[in-house]
């Protein structure tokens, strides 16, 4: 009896202790400052410290001994009084830790620079607190004896597995045994291999063969991971180095919970040299000490993974679930929390909103009274329609209301979607090209692929929607630019959300849940930040259409085929080619994976799908073939760019808004590729509710894993990219993010749908809808709000307004010559291509910003400006101050005017005269300019034709009267095989004149007509064959 009482008291004590700890950690989660009060430092020890250049490392860098108050006392009594700067460590910092408890709320790191002392404070990591709370909930369930019955049940199941499960268990045991052995061996065995798939470039089990042969010169020891430790020593010895002076140290690894510089899934870098004290090509003295850094085999992570596979293979996770309540949820989740989870969701969403409102300066300016009333009214109206959303007409109405209201900041602020500078590329390319296209539609009734206003003539192909009839029509009926671009954006978003909702309904979810799912997709951070690109709306609409077409293929084969073909047409004419490629890959992947899931397989008619995709392929080929001409004449880019991949650490972005650091400082230059946050609704996944949609959930998990695998830098992915021509030109595999997000949304909505089915109450529906809507509004008004101080987008918006003012000051014409802006701050500011079109899109600007620049142009531009164009992604052809500007070569691009910023702007002004000056700019004129179109020189003067008429950007008419000799007409625009010419209605050949064009004239009158046509099948087919032959 006494023992039972003792056991009872111990269990109760443990329960109370765990509950108290959970409550305490929850309070810390929202009020981390309490930890600072508890975690006091030693005042006496702080007062005895003498801080200077020689002691700061031993005081602050070798141990986390001092809290902020103590550190400030030490600094106050040192030479750095009034010469110190406090910084808050962000989670991206190398020194940030999630596991070293003694460093929480302590000074973690410091350094001195030019007399200023910088010290870094490590905040309490919230992710660690969440992990501990979750772990303690499981411990509470164990102490409460809730696992006893499930453990008894699992014993009888293990012995009754099928043959397939036994094989799977055997593999799991083998994997666990191998990883356990490797855990102690801690080395990757090396094999000799000449098989391309087992090449050492892809896989670290293949022994590296390469050696860098140059006396006392360092090989390339970096993240390309070309050398194992042994082959690195061989290479250095081969180059004459003394091996006694070479040491190998492990590369700094931060641990499982922390971000790492080299991702764990980067197999080719396991047990490889990833760095050295000297860079490639450095000449080093024979006696110099050299340190090589090796990336160790991640034995702990692989061992834990093998244990997890073994754990799941026995279905031990069944012990976590309870079956005696209305929710089939884990034992460690309290019933009270499950039943009221919608309120917790609302609280966390409100916390997110008020955090943004508190720490984003200017954020509150978006929520003016009229705007607030509008969005609340729209929310309630959506709720009313959603109650009857079984009818498709209500779904389209709800889609309209939710999209327009959530993105209504555009309307209330009176700005264009292309003025939301979520990325510098929107400022430098998307907005200028959109302005140009709008002006073309209004002036000529059409949009054109060829632009003479950029570079020396460039084909806008591959990402500019220049073939989109939808874009052309909507622009033509719009009264102004803002209305046109926003109408184009809203049209694609509303229709896309409508079709995605129908898809989710078809796979078994309710109308309400399906609407929530599609809405959170279209208001996820990835869509919010990418939708500002002119090519992105077409992509996301096409994605929804293809999904809907696939799932309707058995019910309505004709509708399905039309939807799929139209979807791929919209993407082929309006989206980025990389996204079009991913859509085709996703289509085949979706259809293939669905074949193994009966509930999806039964909805798909495969023969109609393959007919649809065949027709779509022909259409896509027709519209994308002109792009291969760009690839065949590529300058400064030849498939050797370093591609961007997903890494394991990026997955944390699904839980991180990436707008505020843990220190609450604004992230000015966030990466849109890694904006993976979906909605606060994602919290429902943590409940772990079991549903009746097991097949759909398994499909979403399998889809996510496969997509993620092929978006990472791994051996199989590398091999496929190398094997298929053209794939190496894909610079951004992180663009698979929308497909990853959609896979998660399917899984998430399955959980939410089950929750709503059980908690079938109006208050639950309204609370969840409000929380989802508020989460979307909160984030959209952060990314799009041009009043928020500290964001790159706000500065760029302000800069565009300055450019519009500057445009009124430039009173020059260059109808037959070009203008170049010089002495810019950097490749983005001040007046750089293609943002020069914002200044004036009638002028012919010599600069260019383009991902696939023409080799003839790049060769000519480099003779004028020595500014480096960049080595990855888009290339910048501009001039930055303090770089060389060779004005004697201005005629290489027919440049007559230089628009120069005064600050630090020095260049040879011989043969130039200053013709204007305003604000901080000067305009110089080249006195001996060679015109763009001319007949050569006579008496040191260029002869201009009698009449030059640019009827539109792709149609030029030139008249030469009474030509009495065999003269040549020079058209100094970049040579392209798509230009066709005729003289007096008779076709003639266009010559390649050193990268420009020229035409041989006939005696007498000449009416020369030049037409640009990049839809000639014969010409395009030759380009396609040429590309694959060279590849």
C-alpha cells in the first residue's frame, strides 16, 4: 500500500512538474524577456574585467558568461565607451545556437573594427522552446500511462506482417545496421569507377581522379567538393608542397537544428575537402603552413534517419494515437487543446499581425478606416457565400471576393502590381518591360518581341509574355497602366483560385476546405512575392488549369483536354520558360504517381491526357522555338552558371515569414526563392489528426519528397541535368517551391477538413476563415506596403518616383542614335538598364539587363564599359562609377549621348560636349556619332537615307532615291536571322556585318523594308537542330 502511494505521489509530482514546465516555456515563448530577469550575471566579475583589443576575445568570444547588462557595464568601463555597437544575432548567423543553453540571452560573439567594438547578443531561440514543449507533451502522456494499452497491441501486430512489409523491415534493419557501422567507421569507402552515373562529381563513394598540375599552386578546394582528403594531399604533393606543413581540420558544422553552410543532403561533399587557407591559383611558398577543411560524413544524421525508418517500418507510431475520443489524435495532445484549436490558431495569427504592426515601421499606414471596413466586409460576405459554396457559381464569387480584397492594397494605394518590388528584378526588368508593352498596345495595337529600345536591339523571348493574347487584350481595354497590369494580375489569380478549388473538391474535400486550400496557396509568401513578375500570373493560372484538367479527364474528357491544352498555351505565351518546363515535369510526375493511388487513378483517363499533352507540346514548341536562337548566340552565359538548389535548411522557411529577424529587425533584402511560408493554418499539421483521406495524404507526402529530391543538388539530379541538353541552363531549381507548397496544402487541408467535419459549428468555420484571411492580409500588406521603412521594396518604389521626375528633365531625341547612362552607383542604381525605360521608352538605350544576352552585343559593349556584367543569372551591361569608360569606342554601339551622374564620374571627355545639366546629372553629346541607319561615309560625314520610318518595332521602311552606285545600307542593330528584307518588294539577303546588319542596294530608287518574324517554322527548326547538335 505504501509503495502504491509512493508511486502515486511520484507520478503526480512528475505530472505537476511537467505541466508547470510546459506553462513556463509557453510564457517564455511569448515573453522571452522573463528569461533575462532569471538569468542574471555576475556583477562583481563584470566590474573586474578590463576590455581592450587584446582581451575582448577571451572575455566575450570564448564563453557565454555575460548577459547584456554585464556586457554594457564592462564596455562602459573600457576604451570602447561611446564606441560600441550592439547587434542581435539572427538565426542565419554562424554563431547562433539552438542547443547551447548557457549562451541563451548572453553575449555570444564580438569583434573590433576601426576602433568600433561590435558585440552580439544571442536571443532565446523560440524553435528550441517549441521543440521542448512538444517533447514534454509526449512525456506527460507517458507518465499518465496512456501508452500502456497501445504497446500491448503492437506486440501482436509485429508477427502478422505481410511479405512486403517483412521485406521492407529487412531493408530497414539492414540500413540501420550499415549506418550503425558507418557511425563508428566515420569514413566514406572509395571505389574506382568509370561509370558516368558513379562519377565523383555526383557521388562521394567514387574515388576522385582529378589532379591540378602546377608547381606550388593551390588547386580548387571549395564547395565544388572535387577532392577527398587523400586525393587532396596527393594533389598538393604533386604540386611540390611539403606534406608536413599541411593539416586537415573538420569544416565548422553547426548541428542538426542549426543552419549549415553545406547541406547534409549534398552527397558529393560527404568526406570531401570543402575549403582551404588559400584560394585556387594562389602561388604559395613551399614552407607555408596550409590548412585544409573537410566536410565530415554526417554519421549522426544518417544514423538517426535509419532509426526513423526502422521506427516507422514497425508502425510503432500507432502507440501515439487514442481512439476513445471524437478526434483520432496523439495521446500527448490534450483534448481541450484539440477541441479549441481554432482559437489557438486565431491567437497566433493575431500575434503575427501585431508583431508586424509593432516592428515594421509604417506598416499600420495600410490599415486606414475605409480599407479596414472594406476587408472586414469582404470577409463576412465571403463567409455568407461559402455556406452555399456547393454551387460552382458561388465558388467563383468567393474567389473573386477573397483575391480582390486580400490584394486590395493595390487598389487603395493606386499602384501597379509591377511596382511592388519584392525583388530588384521587378524594378529593373518587369516594370520597365510592362510599361513598354502597354505603350506598344496603345500605340500599335500589338505587343512586339523585338525591342530596339534596349541594348542594340534585343528579342524579348522566354519570359516577357510578348505572345500573350490575353495580356494584349486586357491592356487594350484598360484606361491606364495601373489598371491594365492589375486587371491582368487579378484575372489570372481569380480564375486560378477558382479552378484549384474545383480540383480540391474533386479529390474529396468539402467546398469550404477546398476554398481555404486554394486561397492559402494563392496568398502564400511564394505567390505573393513572385506574382509581381509579369510572367508569373500566367504560370499559376496554367498550374490550376492543368490540375483541374487532369482530375476531370474521366468525367469530362473534352473539357479536360481543352483545359489542359489552354493551360499549356497560356504558360507557353505568358510564363517564364523555366516554369513552363517545370509544369511539364509536374504533369508527368502527377500522372505517374497518381497511378499508384486508387482514389486518384480512378478519376484519370490516361489516353485523353496523353493526347492533350501531345497537342500542348506542339503548341509549346511553336511558341518556344524562337528562344533557341537566343541560346545559339549566347554571350557571357553558356550553361556554366552555378544553379540554385533547395537545401534541407530551407525547409524551416515553411515556418518562418522571413520578414523579421528574431531580433525584430527588418530583413531588407529577403530572397523570394526561399519564401515558403504558407499560412498560420499550417499549425493544424502539428495536431496529427488521423483522417479517412490516407491515400490523398500519402500522395501528397510522396509528391513532396520526389519534388524536393529533384530540386536539391544530388547525384541523380546532377546526372539527369548533364544528360539532357538544355537543362544546365536552368539556373534556379528553387522554382519548384510552388509544387512543394501545393503538396503540403493537400496534406494540410485533409487535416482541416476532418477537423471541420467533427467540429461542425458556425463559430469554428468563421474563426478559421478569419484567421486564414488575417494571416494573408498581414503578409500581403507587409510585402506590398511601400510605406514600410527599411525594406528594399520601399526604397525602390521611392527611387522609381524619382526616375519619373527625372524623365521630365531629359529633353533630347535620339531617333537614329543611342544613349547610355554612366557613372551609376552599382548595377541596380541609379539609372541602369532596363529601368532606363522608366525614364523614356522612346529613346534607344545602349545598356541592357538580360539573362540571355546576345554575344554580338556583349562583345561590343565590353569595348566601351569595363563594368563586370556578373557571373550568374541576369547580366548587367551598364557602367558603374570608378570603372573604366572608353569613350573613343562609343560608335561601336552608335552612342550619341551620355547621361552621367556627377558623383565620382571621371572619364575622357575628348570629342564630347556637355549639352545639359540638371540636379545631379550631366548630359554629354558625341560629336562624331555614327548613326544607327546610314549609307556609309563620304567626306568624313555619314550619309543618311532620304527617309527612315520605323512603322513599328518590327517593321522598318527606308527610302534611298536615285542611287547611282552599288552602295550598302547599314542597319546597326544586332544581327538576327529573324529579320527579313526586301528592296522594291523583292526579297534580298541581310548580311552579318560584324554583329550588325547590312543590305546591298541596287542602282536607282530603293525602298527597303525590314520585317522581324520569329515564328518562321523553317528557321526555328534549324535553330532547334543547331542547339541540340552543339549541346
